[in-house]
C-alpha cells in the first residue's frame, strides 16, 4: 500500500487560534486608515492633471 504522508496544510490549520479582540480592532482601524490615505492620494493625484488642464483651458479662453 502507498505510504500516507502528513498534510502540512492541515497542520497549519490546526495551529490557528482566534486573535484577541483588541488586536482585531487595532488591525481593522489600521486598515481603514490606510484605505482612507489611499483614497485621498488617488483623489489628488489622478484628478489633479484633469483639473489643471481644465483650469488652463478656461484661462486661455478669456
């Protein structure tokens, strides 16, 4: 018969434990802050070029 091997992924799954509630809250707050920073950076970096083009276009029409 074939020799059975240990499945390392099952061993990893067995060693998982629930994170403490305080740590979960801190991680979720850090993720929310990072997402806010990314959204703000996207707002100013992506739309800045378009806004400047529109500004100079309207200044040139006067």
